[in-house]
C-alpha cells in the first residue's frame, strides 16, 4: 500500500505543477510594484547566503559536516538560479525555461529544479544532523 503512495506522490506533484503553470497570467511590466521591488531586494541576500555557504563548505574541508554543508551550498545555488529565473519572468515576462526548451519540457525542468533544491537541502541538513549526534 505504501508503495502506491510513494509512486503517486510524484505524479500528483507534476499534475499540480502543470495546473499551476496554466493559471499564471501576464503582469504589467511598465510599473514596478512592491512585489517586484521586494523580489529584487531578495537577490543580494541570496547571493550572500550562496557565497558564505560555499566558503563554509570549503573551510570545513570534507568530513561529515563539510559534505553536508557542500550539499546545502549546491541546493542554495539551484535555489538562487530559480529565484533569478522567477524575477526575470515576473519583471520582463520572459520565461527562460519555456523559451529555450518549450512549454512542456520547460515546466518539467522547473519542477526538477524545485525537487533538486529541496532534495539537496534536506540531504545536507540530514548529514549535518547525523554528524552532530556523535
């Protein structure tokens, strides 16, 4: 029974992603509202988190903590690219993934990027948690 739920979860998530992608509407790009301004303010903080996560992972030089921090850093890198993509899509109405790869594959790539971000971050936190339980 549990195997069915495990197999149905990705199908449900892909279905939700496709439904969500169909509901997005075009925004007026002539005026930047508070949503766009706060989105832009988010980018420097993401860059700082990305830089310091890689610096910390490098300083730890492998090991249990270092490998967990390295996974977190790569998860942050994918997240930062996703947020940059979202800001470009909201401000300039230009969806990079859909314009390069097409409507369907672009949605799947976006979905894979989300899962990759969550997976790398979760695995990194788990490794750090396991290493801290010495």
